[in-house]
């Protein structure tokens, strides 16, 4: 694999507060695609994921798991 797969910081706004999340580009692109497919903005979807994640994981991990679950359920 020749592309850079290191996580990069991406800015989000959750409930009016700016935050950042570190995600690899493929996860960030899939996250944006899912938000678009659901007719939501990335901040709206990130807030929903944040609300559902509890305290057991960080937001970046929760987004990765959401993306994975979304595509697994597409099969």
C-alpha cells in the first residue's frame, strides 16, 4: 500500500463546540459518504455517534466502528 495511512486530524463541531478527531483518510471519506447517503451533515452524524458511544471509547474509535458496521450491514 503506497498511500499514507496515518490518521489525520479533522475538525468537527459537536453541540456548538469545536473538536477534532484523528481518522485515516479512508475512514474519513467513508464517514462523509455515509453522512451524505443519510442526508446528514458530518457534524450531525458525529454528534449522533458521540451521543451513542458512551465512555468506553473515543470519538475516533466510535466513528471507525460506525463506518465498519454500516458497510457490514450493506451486504
